[in-house]
């Protein structure tokens, strides 16, 4: 891939993605797959006058070794220096960039029980810091190719060719063209306009049906609002949390979901794939489920904590989105969630509450925003999906027909 194109992508992430402000610190998480691109991104961050850029490298084989040899006590302990870093985040409110490239099967065989228990032990320590930063900082998730990921998508190609092809799809769906920043300005306007229409309907419930067997109704929070594309932090800074993004999303009301949903794409969760699954909800909670592939892992996901069985997000994505049109199943939630309507188990978003800037996080949760240690999207959209909005004035308004916007 041409360096000029990659430089343009790095600039997009730094300026439109997190929108670094002069003097801000930036923390980047990345796998070991694309060091040259990470170097480009770091330089673009400094060109935005970042005060300091820190890169934390991840490597799935090392993660597997840690879980094999460390005790659960060690894995579940948050060391003093880790808490000090969390406090530093709270004090300085840095930008956070997450570059995903991991192997979708890279943690296959890991001890899932041990991993879940370790995360459950660590979460209560991290939670107060996470809550203190909620909606205050700019963050962006973007992608770069990894060799194992590319080979999974294009097994017939040699590694170098597979990586090049994955680069092409990442850049195309991320709107990296002659002027990607202008392209994202236009795209954000379209998403914001659609959200404005949805919010004007004063929706009380959404009803989903499709030939897959999905028949599901979910309640909305009266003060809730649809969001999409760029967001504004409590610091007043506009940023784009996902590159790419095609969704208009809202956090539903905890406790108000009835019916069954069938997944239409595999879910990549903690380096393993869950496939062929359905979940039935009653009084807002997942009460029954089954996966043809990795049912035990699906059970771990849904039972991580008290809030993980409830919904945190309903996202509307048209079937004719650029990612779905690519014909590629990415085995990566960042992309696959933007190819189909999806739901998320776990934590809801406080910034989907109208006037959230003047409310505490606890007040938003009391209105019905779910709280959990997880937030995991799974895809339910299909070519024939219909979604109806039941509105406060008693009218039923079509939102989706045949998988696409009905307006």
C-alpha cells in the first residue's frame, strides 16, 4: 500500500478520529502487526501538537502464556502502578486510540473460566476510574491488517497479497479517498440528519422481525436519543469513536425487552468465534440462549456480571452499507457491526440521554441506562429485516423495510 495513502489514513485517525488538541497526551494500543503504520500515526499525533504519545503493544501468544502460567490470584490483582496509570488518565484526560488487527482465532484454547474470573476480580478496581472518565475523553477504534486476520479472510492468497487486499478493504470502508476528512464531514452530516428524524418520532418501542426467526420488541428511555457518527465530549471536543461507522444507535431502557433474536454473523469475542446463536429475552434480560459454535463462551459472556444479560445498545445499520456491499465477512466486530443492525449486551451509553451534560452518570443509569463490565455487539440484521417504531402518540412508523431505511 502506498505510503501517501497510509499517511492520509493516519492523519484521519489523529484529526477526525480523536481530534487531538494541543497539549493533550495520546495513548495508543496496538498489536505487533503494523509497526510502520503505528510510527506514522505517532508522528501525525505529534503534528497535531500532542504533548506526549505512548504506545502499548499487545501480542496474543503472550496473553495465552500469561493465562497458562500465572495463578488466578496474580491475574486478578491490580498492581499499584496500574492504579497509578488509571489515576493519570482521570487527571489528564488523554486521547485513546485502539488499533485492531488481532487474529479472530488467536486466543483459541485459552482457559476461558480463568480469564473470566480474572476480569471479574479486576473490574471493581478499574470501575471508579472508568466512571470518572466517562464521556470526558476522545477515543477512536480503527483497524490495520494483521497477517493471521488477513489469511483468515483470504486463505487462497499468499500472506503479502492477503495483507494488501485487507488494507484495500479497510481503507475503502473507512472512506480514505482523495480527501477523507471532507468525506467524513459529509458522512457525519447524513448520520446526524437520520438521527434527528428518529428523535423527532418520540419512539417508545422498536419491533424487529425477520425470516431468520427474530421477533423482538425493545423499550426506549423517554429521555433517550439516537446518536451516530461524530460525538462531542464533555470537554466540548468533537471526535469520531469508530472508523468506519454506519450506525445510528441508542441505549434502550433496561428491563424492557421481549422476544427472540437470531445472530446473522459470527461474533468474535476474546480471540474466539461464537457462531450460529440465538438469545431469548424476557423483562429485558437474556433468559435462554444457544450457540452451535462455542456455546460455553456465549454463556460466559452473558453471565459476566449482573448487567451483562441486559442490553446496552440498539444500532440501526442498512443492509446496503458499504461494508456489507464489500461481500467480506471480516470476523471483526468493528466492521461486521457496521454491516448489519446489531444489539449489544452490557454497558449502555450515558451520552444517549438528552441533556446528559447536565446529569451525573448515576442519574443517567437511574433513567434506564444499563451498567456492566462488558459491552459486546452482535449482529442480527438481514436482507429482509423489518423494524417498526411504536411512538408516544400511538402511531406505528416503518423504520426499516427489506433490511434498509424506510425513510
